[in-house]
C-alpha cells in the first residue's frame, strides 16, 4: 500500500512511464517475479496503437509493463488471474485540455497502475496457488503538434477501430489495448482498476469505487474481498441499453457516450476488449486520492485497491 501511495504522490517529472517500468523491474528482482517491459518500438511492433496515440503528444515514451508470479510447480493447467491498472502518469486532457481546478491533481491518474505494482510487490509473500499477472499500460496525455486529435480514428490491438471524440477519455484507450493483450494470455479472471471517470465520483462520492463485472458471481467475490479489506465498492450495472451511445458512423465505436451514465458507458467500452474472459472493472477515481487524511490514510494517494486485490487472491478467484 505504501509503495502505491508513494508512486501516486511522486511529482510527475519523476514518476514517468519509464520510472514505472523501472519500479516494476525492481519489484521483479526483489521478489523473484518475471518481468517484460514493452517500450515504444515494441508497442509499435505489437500493434498497440491506442497506447501509442495517447502518448503521441509527449516526449516521454510509453510503456506496457507485465509482471508475472508463478507458484512452485505451476503448469499449463494452473489457474491464472490478471490485474490491469491504468498508468497515466500525467493527464493534461490532450486537446480537450483540463482547466485550472481540474488539472492540479492529475499526477494521480496512474493510481490504478500503482495499485497493481503495489499488489505485485506483495504477491510472492502471500504465495497464492495461481499464476498472477500484473499489467500496467503507462503514458502521459499531453499536447503538441504530434498529439492525437478529436475525430482521429485508431485501430486497436484487437482490430476494432475507435473514433476519438474526447482526448480526455484516454484511460479507456490505453486500457483497451492492455485488456486485449491480457485476454490473449488465456487468463481465467481479469480485474482492471482505473481512475477512469468523474461520473463515478458524481454517482458514488469520493470514498467509494464503482464495480462492474460481466460475471455476477465473480463480481460478488470481488466485492466481498473489498469488504474484508475495509475498502468501499458499490456494484454498478453494465446497462446494455446505453451501448448505442458508443456507436460511430465512421468506426466500430466511439471512446465516449453522452453525458449521462458516463461511468457505465466507460465500462461498456472496456468490455469490448476483454473477449470471453471473466472480467471486473473498478473505477477508483474517488477513493484513489484523498483531499485530507482519516484514520487509515494521510492526504494524497491512498493505495486504494491493493488490499482488495490481495484479499481476492486469498479466496477462490
């Protein structure tokens, strides 16, 4: 938890996608995990065009981080679970630029990725009987002559084309390629976490995360793990009636819907990239960062979701 908090609280000039990759390599060395880091060239070769598009306005190269824990004696039949966390180390909003009053805390937009790194640093000590993958797409979202633009159409890793209608809806874009990459690993369960939408904070306030899942039983197990961990989540609907908001006349889908139901349409967008995998999504926009401390945390990064992920590994995921 403290590792996740420190990453979230670090200044964005220091906590860059490169630094996130270095932290992952340090975790791998200390805890005996496997690690694979995709740099820009590797992302280009793999076809992760959504991650590349979001990072195009920055001089900082993006990364896709992949940590793996394997229990002793693991084979092809050993169950696999994956944690995927948004690692946006600074979010200016791109050409849909954030105004003063909204941009000051945007160093925290990598809290989902920080939670994954925090959890992976503790997995080996817990010795779960699963293969555990920790995957973090990491980039900045800035403005320059090379930045991606509204109305751009980008082909994702799974082949679906996305029309960008808001460059500040970038987290779902980098997660989309990361989720496709994760699903192709053949994992049994996927949990993603992201500071994804202000809409979730409007719905649930600053202390509670939204939870969506395409499998009710798995969603219930994740919610129970959060309760045991002392972290607040609330189950939200994957309302298929809102899916049409993402329809585009020019591409397979848009990256945003209308104003209402914004946290739901964001979850529906992510669902397009998980294939048939059992999946859950945590929108941690509210509880990932605290304006003031309480009995459990100081102000700033809270490390939210680390304890929930570790509690989940202690149960039948």
